[in-house]
């Protein structure tokens, strides 16, 4: 089963690990529309999203952007039925 790890941060990305242990890393897609296309191409059997959060010192705008990015990732995984 192909596994997918996702780092939702600003400089985040995706990393796929195949059954043979080979790994490939990708930059996070530029838009929410691009994410489902990338996930379809990668076709992971399971995905893991890094559990992260904002810091009290983060600006409200950057915290909102980060939360929006996390929601895009979650919704893409749900829509494509990737556990």
C-alpha cells in the first residue's frame, strides 16, 4: 500500500512511500484546485497529515491562512475517500 505523508505548513509538501520502500517528495500544490489532481495521480492507500497548530504569537491572518490550508487538505482527502 502506498502511504502519503502531508506537511500542511507554508513550506509544506507531500511524501509518498511505496511498498518497496521507495520515497518521493513533492512541494505542496499551489492552489486548493490542484490538490485533488495531485492526490489522484499519487493514488495513496492511506494518508497521514502532520498534527500541527498555530502559535499564540502568530498573526491572525497567517493563522487563518494556515487553518484554511489544513481544511483544504482534509476536504480533498474526504472527497477522494483516502483514509
